[in-house]
């Protein structure tokens, strides 16, 4: 049986023959010292000081240390699941998705069968490339099930979900098994077992469609579409929010005076609860485009501070939004038929296409990439530049980057608005342009009425 330690000699001077002997513990328990000095237990003085004393030190360790050390180490082996608990604790409050990632680990990685039991029950230091391959094969099997079911949500794993789970595993192994992670979490520096293992299959990469403003304007003007979905689409395009962020956007998040919207929350459809945005960069402010201002002014005037800005999104199940959004566009009659189906190069349009469209229209308007990156909440500029490619050097071939709001959205007093109408919108709301839109929360006492946003320039 292999000894649970190695002999280490530290000379007092480089290349010297006089120094101290230590036992380097292999796989020490969490929080335990990795080096034990070879000293007398009473006097604490070194027992052996010469480089030539290796055999004496080995005999001493085998006789006095190994019998006591072996059972302790065997009883305190840290499993992969136990190490993951420490990893999650260290990242709580720093990484917004840490608890969601932990759930993915427990669901898709920990139960995978490996030699000696399950992946999660195996010692974190004993995880090897074969174990990682078992996880990879399990993810591939889930992808196959998803494809066989016609890529139905809820069956197996989609390509991007499997890729996210794989990144959770590789990140964990990096912190546990290499020097690229923090020292407190490192259990050995023997190298990550993921390094030489191919990731799960990703399928053919497909691009996402974005929608021309004329196509959306036709749908907004259609009498066959209801006002709530028109509001949701217009706001979603103008602020280019993720669906979960649009779900949780409230009137109190609108700063109409500054022409900004504050994004601090998102709704997690899987866990059915309010969370933080997808990335740390997701907490941000987004500039309100001029053409959207009349709609938001009307919403701020007519609704309470805690009301949803886009109630259609909150009231519509996630699984139904894509179909209803496609019906919304069909009512306008302008969107080409090929956008409604999957093709070898593109995914069919869905509700997420609203965000893709909003970001792309900002590049069509000539805005700088770093500004769009910040207001889109992208972690990497490469993600943002992917949208710019669709409209670079196209001039006016794709039409205006602004939408045209029908009277029912902007307010009948304003008529149809497009372009720069902020001054008219503010005047319509009873606000002085010179004073901008100075808002406060006004609670009416003893009425039971919900507090709401009230322009200061309007008498109560």
C-alpha cells in the first residue's frame, strides 16, 4: 500500500547537507497542514538533520506516524460534492449565477456513474480523465435525447445548456486541481483532468435573425394585435433587455428625467423567482431612445410605482411567448416567411429576437461598440461585435433604426410619434423641459391607494 506521505528535506543553505526533514501529506484533509516536521513530540527538536538520514526518517515515519495518520486521512477524504459546497460558499455574493450552477452540478454532474460509485461521491483528488469522460458522454446522451425529441424544451439538454454545464465542471477542476485557482480551494496542483478531454458536441452553429424596423412597425400598427403585446415588443426593442429583465422591469425603475432605465433584477423562469441579472455587467442603466419616451411617459403616468412596465411578459408563460410573438409579426404581414422556420444557417425567430433586434438597431444608428456593450450588459466585447457585423457598412439599406409608435401606445394626444419627440413627450406629461422630469414617490394618506410616481410640476 502506498504511504499517505512523502519525505521532504529542506537544507539550511542551498545544496547544503544540514537541514530539517518533513513529511509532505498527500491529500490532506481540508484545513489541515500539508507538511509535518520530523521532531521529537516533547522537546519539538529535530530528530534528524542530515541529508543522509533519509532511511532513518522513513523508518521513523513508518513506525510512529503512518499508523495514526492513515485512519485520519481515510476518514476525512473530501468528496467532489463536499469540495463544490466550499466552492459555492466562496463565490456567493461575488458571482450572480453561483447557486444556479450548483444546482446544475447536483443534477447533471454529481450523479454520473464512475468507477467506485458516483462522480460527486468520489474524492476530489481522485477524479481522473476517465471520470470526466463519463460526464461528457452523459451530456452527449442528453443532447441526443433532445435532438430525437425534435429539440423540445424539457427533454434532454440543448447544445448551449450542455456547454454551460461542461464549463461548470472545467471551472471547478481548474480551482481544485491547478494553480490557476485560489490557494484556499486548491487540493492538489496535479493538473485538471479536463485538459485532454473533448467537450460535449455543440452541433452546427446557427445565427439569429434580427428584424427590420419597418417589419415591426407594420405589426405595431396592425389592429389584429392587442395593446399589451405591442407595448412589450416596443419596450423590448427600445431597451434591448433579456426576457427575464423585461419581466421584472417596474415603473420605479424608470428615470425619465435622465432618460434612463435602471436594470437591477431579472426573473428566473426555471426557479420561478426574482434574481440578479445574468452577469455582473447585467446590473446597469440603459438609455431610453427618443422614439420610446412617449410610451414610457404614459406608462409612468397611468401606473403605480410597483407595476410592471411590460405586463404582457409577466403574464405570458415563457413557453408560449415565441409562438405568440410570431403570430404578432404575421399580423403585420411584412416579415419574410423564411424567418419563421429553422434553416441550416439560422434559428427561427422567437421572443429573444426582440433583444437581438434592439442591439442591432443601435449599431444601425451608428453608436459606439463600447457603449452598446455596457448598456446591453455583455461581459465580453466580442459578444457585442457579433451584432455589429450584421449592419456594418450597410448605410441606409435597412431603413431607420427608430420604430414608429401608433397613437394607442404614445397616447392619443400625441398622435403617431417617431424620431426625436422627447420635448413633446415631456410637455405632454405636464413637465417643464428646462426642469427635465423630476419625479418623486407620492403616497396619498388614508386612501389605501398604492404609492405612484408623480411629476413634481403637476399639482396633486
